[in-house]
C-alpha cells in the first residue's frame, strides 16, 4: 500500500498526515465493507485514516534510540496486519483494534535493533562508553564532542550505553526481562473490543439514568458532576435561588437515583463532588 518512509521524507510524511481528514465511525465502516467486496482503494483510504494513530504510538518508543521513521514503518506493518483481521461485526474502530499489533511490531523491531548493535567496536564508541560511565551524562552533544561520534550516532547509542551490562533477555531481581520492560501490558484486541463495548453501553446507561431525574436534579448533576469546572454548592444555590444546603440535598438525592439506575455496571462507587 505504499506506506514506506525514509528519514528525508519523514517531515513531509507527518505534515501530510496532519493535513488529512480523520474518518468518522460510519465512514470507516463503509470503507471496510467496500474493501471486503474487493475495493482496494477503499482499503487504502481506511488504513490511511489510521496512520496518524501509528505515529502517536511510535513516539512512545523514541527513547530506545531507534529512528522514528523505522518505528513508524514497523507500526504501519502492524496496522496492515490488524486491518486484514478487522472484524466488522464488532462495534470497534480500526485504530482501537490495531493498537495491539502496532505495538507488537514496534517492540519486536526495537529488540532486534538492540541485538544487532555492537557497542565498543570502534575507538570513538569506546570513548563514548568511558565518558558515559564516568559522568552518567545523557547529553548527546557533550558525549559526541568527547568521543568524536556524530550527535545522531550518540543519540542512537544512548539507550545501549545506559543498559550496556544488561541483556534484553536477562531477568532483573524482580524476574522481569528488559524486553518485557519495553513491552507494555497491552490488552488483546478482543479485550479492547470488549472494553470499548462496555464503555459504549455505560455512556448510553448514564444518559438514560440522567433522563429519569427531574429538571432541577438533572441540571445540578450536569453542572456538578459532568462539567470540567464545576461550580460550588454556594454558587449553584445563588443561581437557583435556594440555599447551599438545599443544593447539597438535591445533589445527594440525584446521586442516589443514579447509583440505583447504574448498579448493573458493578459495585457502587461514590459520586464525589467538591464544596
């Protein structure tokens, strides 16, 4: 699908993605249906709609010293794998479904990159290693000046310098290998889909529960529990023409109703608010 990226084209690639329009859920599903019918252009459009998501995941792994364009390229491979498995019967976006494979491809590539790096084979690399061990400095410019390596080369080697004595496959005292530390404990695609469905159902249930409140209860819940910057009880009381204590009582009653309506989603949790 022509998703290859090289270092010189990375800036243009990211600029082109920032200018692209994100697909909404229905547009994505329509493209997926068309792709299943054999429309390759629809498949390309669906996948390209998720490319900015791949970049956002790749950025999480920059500290491992692997060129960003390589991380993005491997993430794109994971996206293609996920797209081939994408199940339209699940009420889930492709980006959510693909996150597992995108991260898996990137992590595997990071580990391979570490295994092929052989630090200390040149005089300059040995100087960089000695300078790091002496100062523990992670400043690429200063290590480059001391060693004679390029700043770009030092930046790539810094994670290796920091972990020089540790194999990625070796376990630490807690039994966790360096490879496992690179890997996040990501849920499987099936878990992602299930969680997405629970979240969707919860939103519907909350809307339904709020609709059963009377007008004043609904207004207080929306102002106090759902707003980014909720007013105080005193401020809301002034707006409603009632006392601070009366607002508190109405809020408590509304929360009790909501807990009852939402009890099927698990153990009750307090609906805490401010003053």
